[in-house]
C-alpha cells in the first residue's frame, strides 16, 4: 500500500508541474512549445501513476484509489502554490482539505473497524 502512495506522490509532483509550472515564467513562450514541454513532463507522471494504480487496485477499490489521489493532489498543489508559485495559502485550502477528509471517510468507512 505504501508503494502506491509513494508512486502517486511523485506522479502528482510531475502532474502539477506539467499543468501549472509554465505559468510562473513562460507566458511569453509559444503555446505549442509549452504544450510539448507539458506533455514531456506528463510522460513521467504516467510512468509513475499507471504502476501506482496497478499496484493499488490490489489493496484499494477504485473509489478509494481516486480519493487517495485527490488528497495527494491537494497537498502537492498547496505546497506548489505556496513554495513555487509564491501564492498565499488561504483558508480555502484548509476547507478543501476538510472536504477531502470527508470524502476519504465515506470511501473507506466500510473498511474501518467497528467498535
């Protein structure tokens, strides 16, 4: 299970840079060049994401895998926005995080031990 999470973390790092990294200082570059660059970065996302899901499906159901990925995405995105893009962290990130905790609860509640 840990291998799945680690692969998804690194996959999300690549995904976030592929989707948003060019916004920092490449606005003057031709769009076609940025698309090719983003595709190149996204390749490494898929190199990690596909094995993560293939491994993860043996431990989690499909909905659980998706919620895990979304939680990781939000954490990575918040760090990316703050540290790389120099965006202020807002309470909206916290509220979104609480919503993801709720999503995780509903996706995993059938697997939680009953007291």
